[in-house]
């Protein structure tokens, strides 16, 4: 009889580590991914120092919904991830007057927005239509954009969606991505074509401190990574230098936001936007 060969301890450990790494990579790519909140644009829902889990599996079988908090690739840079809340769906018309969001003419009730004691500055955005898959888009001889044979409203002014980029018109910022040639302008007619994907309009919950769809346009469906659903860690020490990190470590318990650990997002009626008639 042949003697049965036994694996070495080193080989067993190596195989276990490789399998664990492969599983972790698969889970990260297709199921769940962890992110850290670096800015205050989603306060009070998410705070700087919150560590969250994002469900990357959900949108393979269902569409994003109104008030979902999503993580996505920034529309203008592939190496940056943003987190915002969906306030308008494909095909919706959205308008903002002062602090009030209107979707299809109805005010949006947003219970997750923290009250702001400061006097709001007069502000108006829109109305603007969110593109959806199957929309027919064209530029006509009158130098206007048409969606489904209706003239499309375009935000006035200049925008700078890329930090070091040139200022762009409202047409280029909000609708340029619909066209195969993104350097297109309204000066030349473009024959009708169909929009190939859905788009979404997103805002940060901290409206006075959020760079969102008001400034850089819509979120294309294939840019969405997933839905934020769970805060697994929260830490309020914003250290940059070694001495600051050391100070945080010595006062560890004081800097942990214990009340936020294990908090679920978007699972209660009070966390959802509602369209008021």
C-alpha cells in the first residue's frame, strides 16, 4: 500500500489564506463593500468618520428607489466615489425652491433633513427633467434640446464639475453625457436617438454643504455601486498628524460613537422621502 502524503503545515495555512483572500475579493466585488465617510455632505444621516457597508448585490435584481442612499462613481472622475440620496427617478421632473424639493410638481417631504436655524438664502434650481432609458433625444435647427418631442429646460450659468477642469454650460454638464460625442454643443443639429440607460438626480442631506447633482449633473445607472445600509463603526477623531493619532488612541472610548454602531439605514418609514399631494 502507498503511504498517504500529508500536507505540510505551511501549505495548509497558505491554501487557507488564498481561499480567504479570494472569497473576500469576490464578496467585495459583487456583494458587500465597506466605505468610510470623509465629508459632512450627508449629515445628519451620515457623519464624518462613519464606516458603512454597501449592498452591491441588490441593484442586480431591482432598481434604485426614491430616497435610497447610494454610493457611485463620480460622473466626471472614475477614481472618486460619492455618496448621496436619490431624490428624483428616471423620467421625473425636479425643481428646488429655497429649501423645498419638488418632484413632478409635488413637494417632497424629507424627514431626514436636519433643521437649519440659519435664515435660508433665496435659491432656485430647475425645473429639469431626469433622462430615462428609451427617451428620444435630439437637437433641432432652433438650437434647442428636445426630449420626446418636448423642449428640455436647461440650467442657466456655468458649472465646473471637474475640480481642475474648464467651466461648462448647463447643457454640457447635465445632458452632454447622453450624446456619443460628449463635446457636442447646441450649435449643430443632432438626429433623434434613444437614451441607453436610466439616470438619477441625487442630493446630499446637508443641502448647504453638498456638491451634488445641482452642480455636476445626473448619475448614470452603470455608475452606481450599491445602496448604503449599515453603519458598522463610527469614530469622531479627525487626526492627521502622528501625535493626533496617538492622542486619539489613548482616549479610544471617548472617540467611539457607541450609539451609531450597528445602525441600519433606510429601513424605517421615517427615513424615506414622501411626495405630498
